[in-house]
C-alpha cells in the first residue's frame, strides 16, 4: 500500500511539472483544492493505465522496441498519456492533452520527473 502511495505521489508530481511546462497539457478547476484532487485522481488513473495497459502494449511492440533501441518507449509513453487524457474526459476530470507531439514531450518530462521523484521518495519496502 505504501508503494502505491509513493508511486501516486510521484505520478502527481510528474504530471504537475508537465502541466506547468507544457501549454497544451491542461488541468482546470474552480479552486486550488479541486485542481489538487483532480491531479491526484489523474495520477491514480495514469498509474493504473501504466500498470495494466502499458505492459501489454510493450509486449505487442517488442520488435519496434528492439529495432529503435528503446526509443519507441517515447511513443508508448505518449499513447499512455493520451489514453489517460481520453479516460479523464470520459470520467469528467478536467485534464486534457492536446495532440500527439504534446503527448510525446509530456511523456518524456513525466518519465524524467517520475524517475527523479522515485529516487528521492522512499520506496515503502522498509
């Protein structure tokens, strides 16, 4: 449970940085509290998508992963971010990613920030 909480905090932080840096990734809300709650819910959704869907997509695209020496991971991360945006819209969460190339850049930022936060945050295995 602690590991899930740490990963959710890392995802929320990484998403917040991407929202802050990229104009076409938006999170709207009436108040700061509503924005924070939406950010946490989107982080949970993003974590669930990365846990369930991403391994299947990586397995199906293994030849492209090998052919591009791992760079295809950027495309997979972008697709996971776009899927999160689409599902957030369906769940009436005010999070939106505008376009594929925005998602590629957002996925890159989220990967870097999430990695850095996971290094700094405790892993919950103590």
